[in-house]
């Protein structure tokens, strides 16, 4: 009798433990599944454990925080990678380097994952103190490291939402813009318009500029009406992508040399060639005329679209 009671209690505890794990899996999953990598090979003579803890703290900050009120299932989280390369250490706790942010999303009814953003930030400068928690306040002051991570968390979410619904990323881009506005007096680079034309200020400025609304419309149509359709109807999906890219051509003729346009093609140039290379000659010529005008920096890649097919 005594052993039966003990066995019952153990089974009961095991049941509640499994229930807790299951609820944690489905209910508490946050929006991001972000892999963080901190490369510190260029910095000599420093405790390597410091960078391990730095990487862990960034990972936990991005992946454990709720960035919206929306409910995400565990397998719905947004896939992203952040590679931080540190070039120098100033004193005991200040670090400078660069950051590569790559965001992808699955294509409907396929095993293919498409790149939404592949962005390099060369103005990374922050203070990290080991064992000091990374905490974000929407109204108070934050460290530059926290502002950097929060800014890109909102950019990542905004780009992903834009790819599923027209202008779906507005709330996140508004938050990213607020972070930039609050950093206008920061001593670190990357937040201000006059520093250079290719930084965080101009990224969110272009995303919010109505002159470039057609770029965001292209992001939606390219993915939701194009890529997501291709598994069911390859021709219709490819045509929708061609029409979406035509929106970029119109925007380019009104306001050329957009930073946002460059950011788009940094993620999409190779994919566009891959999608249209098997198409008929007329379709390949049409897409070549669009992308070579809008994105001449990648003309060498786009030449593959007008090369005659060989058997």
C-alpha cells in the first residue's frame, strides 16, 4: 500500500512536469529564433569567457523577450542570424566592430527558405559589462548595446511582417524609428543622418519614407503573392514577382539611388537570377531590363538572365 502511494505521487509529479514543459513550448515561445555569434579573434589578451558570456547574454535578450503582443507558436518564430565581429577593445568594457544581420522566412508549401534581409552595420560600438543584465525600457535610457539589439529586433520583425501582409511591419518600424530618435545625442556612430548615407538612421528613414512605399509593397507582393504561390503555380508566382519588381523600377525613376533598394537587392539578387533563369526568353529579358536598371551594381549577375540557354 505504501509503495502504491509513492508510485502514484511520482506519476502525478511526472504528469505535471510534462504538462508544464508542454505549456512552456506552446505558450511562452517568443517571436525570434535568433542565432548570435560573437567573433573576437582580432582582440588579443582578453579572457575568452567574457565573449562567451557576452554572446549568451545577447542571445537570451533577443530570444527571451516579448517584442509584441502577438502569439507565436514555437515553430513560427522568425529565423535570423546576427554575426558580430569585434575589431578592437577599448579599456576593459568597450568594444567596436561590425554586425551582419540576416533574416529568412519559409516559403509556403516548400522546404525552401528565402532571405528577407542581409544587412551589414559597420558602426558597432558598445559597452558590455559582464554579469550586468541587458534590460530594455521603451521610455527610459538604455545602453547602446541594448538600443542596437532592440533596433534590429524591430527591423527583423517589421521586414518579416511586411512579407506576409501589405505594410504589416508598421508598428515595428515605428518602434525602430523611436529608438533612432532617442539616440540622436548618443556619442556612438550609426544613429545620425550626417555621419554617412548607409547606416541605421537611413535604413529606418527609407523604410518610413512614403516615397519608397512601393519598395515595401514589392516586399509583400514578391513573397506573399509570388514565392508563396510558386509551389502551386510556378508561372503565376513568377509573373507576380516580375510585377512586384516593376514597382521598384517606378520608384527608382522617381527617386533613384535609394539605400533601401540596395538593401533589398543585397538579399535578393542571387535569388532573382535563380527564379528567372529557367523562364522563357521574353520573360528573362523583361526582368533583366528591370533589375539591371534599378540595381546596376549586380549587373554581372544579371547577365546570366540574357545568356542563351545551351542544351
